[in-house]
């Protein structure tokens, strides 16, 4: 069985998920922009029964989303890194934040949501000047 691991920026919160992970979804809603500080949030659905916090104590913040349904966003209380989202509407799953995975190669984005809220600066033009580091 494959174990997928991840955690926060400071290392205080660590998690593990035993088994395969689902595809990733991008959400363009205003709440996902605010909680990530970016143009969208990217989350991966995993089975709640196979997900466990290995170390640390993430805090949660619950708010009704644009759908009207409550969502709890779990994050590190020390560094503020978003870790996962849970919702009473989907008790069998949690939604791990893609940027928290130890192996980013596991992320397979397959869907987008709340595209009417998409910001024009959310796509990076590959022709922009850049540096490898």
C-alpha cells in the first residue's frame, strides 16, 4: 500500500494518507483565493478514514462557502500553511491542499470549479521573462 505524506511550511503539522489519492481540482472562488493567497486553490480528494495527522495540531476555521455549505479549512497554527479542507456534506473525504504534499509529482489536475470567479492574472504567460531559480 502506498503512503502519501505531507505537511506545513514549518514542519509542526505532518500527515499521512494510506492508499491512492484522487485527482486534483482547482477552485477559483474568492474564499480559495483568500486562504491560499493565490489565484485559486488546488485540492486533492482523499478518503477520510485513511487520512491521519501524524504530528501537530492543525487549527480549523469554518465558514459557509459560495455554495452555502459549511467548509472547515485546517491549517498550521504556527506558520499558517493550509493543510486540508473538510465538509459535513462530504464526511467520507477530506481535501488535501496540493502544495502541502511532500511529492508534488503526485498532483494530477483534472477539473476546475467556480470559473465565473476566475481572475485574469491566474494564468502565467510562458513567454514572460523568468529565471530557473
